């Protein structure tokens, strides 16, 4: 097994695992049975994965060696321990808010993980990216490796949370626009621009 083939297997396995984890978290939260400790456990898992992707991406971006290996491990471990301490602190507090924190926190963690996962996968597949993820962000989010998993997770959230009415159609239109992005299929740039324009018109009509 050559390194290229091994890298492809690792990349696609990472994507599949990430999608499965996020869909499972969406499903569990949609049931309304998630206790406080389970919610915080899910938060920790998502934050832990984010720190792992940062550390592994840094390792792939730098020359391999003993020192860089130690730095990569610390990039993973230090935030992970910090997250554990912070989450334990908030878990021990008996505080209640009127707003549903999960509605904001979960999507943020999902998107953060998807961006970092895509950056790591592209590095693993040998794409030339700037080591600074902020600079490489446009290339990262305009990748099929980012869009397709997000599409699957969006459809799953619509089904699990039983979103109905106008919002359901608008989210469906948004998902269609994402998958038909000209940035993903530059060969059909004009055709996809027209398709996106028609979807926007249809979405506006539904909203009205």
C-alpha cells in the first residue's frame, strides 16, 4: 500500500467518521433526552476533535521531526485539558438561561470542526495550502470535502429536528445553492450562476 493510497483512505475515513459523529449528536439532541452531563460530554468531544485537527494539520504543514512531533502533541493536549477544565467549571455551576444555548453553540462547533477537518483532509490528500488556515480558508470552504458533509448534516438536522413550513423550504433552497456553487464546478460557471439565481428567486417567492 503506497502512501498516496493510505492518505486517501485516512482522509475519506476521517470525513465519514466526522459526519457520523455530527449526525449522531444532532439526533441525540433532537430527542430532547440529553441530560446536562451528556450535553457537556458532547461539547468536549467536539472541542477535542477540533484541537486534534489543528495539531495534526500543523504537523503535516511543518517538516517532520522530533521537536515538531512534540509541538503537535502539545497543540492537541493543552487545549483539550483546558476545555475539560472550563467545561467542568460550567457544569458545576447551577445557572439557567432563557435562551437555548445549544441552538447557537452546536452549529458553531459543527462548522468549526468541518472547517478544520476539511483543512486537515486537504493537507492529507496533498493539496497545496497555506499553513495559516485563515489564509487558506477560501480554498477550504470552497471544497467538495467541506460542502458535501455539510449538506448531509443539514439534511439530517432538518429531518431530526422536524423543521417544517417556510423555514424548511428556505433551508432546502440554501442547501441546493451550496451544492450548485460555481466555485465547486468552475467548468459550468455560467450555468450554475443561472441556477443559483433561479433558486434565489424561488426562495424569495416562498418567503413572500
